[in-house]
């Protein structure tokens, strides 16, 4: 029998249900990890039992699993909101991505890769970096204080075709998705409680990207110039219509335009097949991973997909479930 268990550390207080699952004071626990949401979050509903009162800005670390096995850390962050009630306390908190959202800087980078810029910006918010791959080399890149560091790193990730998220240990990840850090197997009618899939035509079959300088034909030092002739800085990938026009002032060279165009076309292709499955709790599934479906009646779905969102949910009534949103790797 699978008995859900967790270890919750709030400040110096540790609530561990691995040895006594029924001793939990938590009536509802949810963790949401999402590549398309600025900050991962956790929501806890605790019964009004004892003297333990979590406070705003308390550090939180949460591990999930089952009483007869190992637990897996799923998130690390801080409490932002405490909502006391007559019988329960509702607690909401976010990962360290919230630090990126609260930090603003003005700076110009010259001759730096996207990864180097992301690493520098993360340091300004005191966020540790697990990995930051190079990506596009920008002769010049301007960071303005009108938007947060998070949004600037997100823009860099989109241009490079990278994933950008905070891992379970509270470290920044900025890298290209290939096959996933791990591949998790889900068998239809065995592990899967429900499955919904959406197939759509691509919004574009080709991408045309434009640089804004003659750097490709007049030397790298010419990146600061503006050009009147875009023929040497225009890059097209794919074929046919509809065509997506990608115009970004940061794409100052032909190489940068090509990498951004390739990334945009790949992203479009992956969104043509998206889905969501609900399964018995799988704490080990996280951002950066893949899932493999097996024995699905529609044989076209027995493939490997990228994990885009994970929601772990534990309640006393329904037990431990994991909802996963995914998309195609094609």
C-alpha cells in the first residue's frame, strides 16, 4: 500500500510524516512547477494545532514521496503569505525566482554570451546557478531597469531556444533541452489516471529573422551601426507559409539571427502536440525531465515528451497525485 509522506522544513521546524503518516497537521499541500510561470510556488493548509505558527519570509524546503521509500526534494523557497483562519492556516510561498522578479538593473554587456549574461544577472539577485550554457554571442546587449532580471533572462532563453527555471535546490538552470535529464515511464491504465491531448497545426512553417546591423558583411566591429540594407542580415529557416517574422533589436549579427530563427521554429513545432496527464504521485518528476507514454490506444502517443509543468498535490481525502503538462519533442 502506498502511503503518501513528506518532510517539511519551515525555518528550524521539521514536520516529517515518514514514520507517522497519520500525525500530519497538513490537510492540503500543493506544489506547482511551471516553465511558463515566473515563479514556482507551494500552498500549504495546516490545521490550527499546537503552537507552531509559520511566519512570512521563513525558509521552506519540501520533500515528497511515500512512507516506505525515499523522499525527493521538490522545492525550496520562502513563505510570502500567511492567511490565518479559525481552524486552518493557509500558507503560500515561492521559489527564489521571486528574487529575480524583485531585482532591477541597468547595464550594457559587450561581447558576452547569453549564458554569461544570465549568470551575471543571477548573481545580482544572489541566486546560485546550477548551469548556464552559452547560447547566442551578443556583440552588445542592453539590460534596462524598466523590467526585472527575471524577464531579461527569460527573453534570452527564448532567443536561444533554452529552458529557464529554478531547480528543486533553488539554483538557476539555463540550458537547451535535448532529451531531458531523466525519462519517466507512464503506462496507460497502470500509472495514468487521466490523459488529455491537444493537436494543432503549426502557427508557422518558416521563420525569417532580421538583424539590425551590417555586422555580418562589414565585420564584427560594425555591430553598433544601423543598416539600410537588410539583405545580408536576414536569415530564413523552414519553408512555406505562414511565415513568422522575428525582428529583435538584440540580433545584431547574422549568426545571432540564425540561432534565434532556429530556436523559434523548433518551439513552434513542439507546441503542435500538447497534453496533460494525471498520475499517482511521482515526486521525482520535475522540470528539465521527459516522460515516455506506453500502451496508449492511440499509438502516435506512445512517444517521449518534454515536461513543461508539474503539480504535486497531497490531501487527506485523495492522497498523492501528480499532474504533468507536456509537449512534443519534434
